[in-house]
C-alpha cells in the first residue's frame, strides 16, 4: 500500500474531519474509529485527512451511501407531507445506530483491556509479595545460621576451657602428691642422771671390796 500523506490541518489536497463527517453522514467518533484502520498512529488527533484515506474507509460507511429512499405513493399533499417529515429522522437514525454499535463494539474491548490491566497489576502485586516473602525467609535463615554458628563456637570454647581446666587441676593434684608427711618424734622422758646412778649402784653391789 502506498504511503499516505499525513496532515494535521486542511489543505488543498486534504479534507477536514468536519467535512469528512458530513460527507459520510457520521459522527466524529465513528469517523475516527474507521480511520484507526488506516491511520493507527494519529487517528484520534488528526485534523484533516487525504482523499486516499477517505477512499480507504469508504467501505465502513457503505450502508449510508447506498441507503435508498422509500417510494412515496401518489396521494394527497397532506399524506405526502408525513413521509417527507419522517425521512430526515430515518437518515439521522443511521449514524446514531452506528454510534451505538460502535460503542457496543468498543465496550468489550475496553472491558477486556481493563481486565488485562487489572490481572497484570494483580499478578505484579502478588509477585512482589512472594519475592518479599522469599527475602524474609532468606534473612531468617541467615540469622538462624549465624546464631547456630555462634552457639557452636561458644560450645567449642567451653569444651576447650573445660579440658584445659581439668589439665590445670591434674597438675595441681600431682604437685600436691609430692609433699612428704612429717614423721612423728618419739618423746625422750628418760632421766639420765638417775639412770646413771642406778646403774652405778647396781654395779657397786656386785663388786667385791
């Protein structure tokens, strides 16, 4: 498809949005909806479109272009005036019906889009909550491992000190065993002078003078 000229203001080669709506007897919303198929980038902001764009979207308004007027039977002027007044109402009802149909077709899409956005937001929120829970569990595991490691080191130091303390006590007991017991002193109650005199006395009795 050849690239169409993009314009924002009416020129000699373009048609304003207002004139295009009058040409196809539709509302601006209906026209821009049709333009979204050929100008997806600026269909909602463009102010004027080229004849090529209008030809590309003409099929969207075909029912209005081919709308045939009902045949009016030849009757009195009073009877012919009534259908004449009804014809503009019928002509105006076609864009209104298309506008209602356009709104009806847009509603499921908007609803689906909102549902998708809500679902993505819900999923993102739950994912953040789950990641936060994982971080909390990891932090608790780290703190628990630190506490266990600290307890293990404390017990190792305690066991080392208990063994070292028993070694000290063993050395003290061994040194204490080296101490000698003091001997008991036998008391000397003998009267030496009396013993000597007694011995000499006994000896004198045995001697012959």
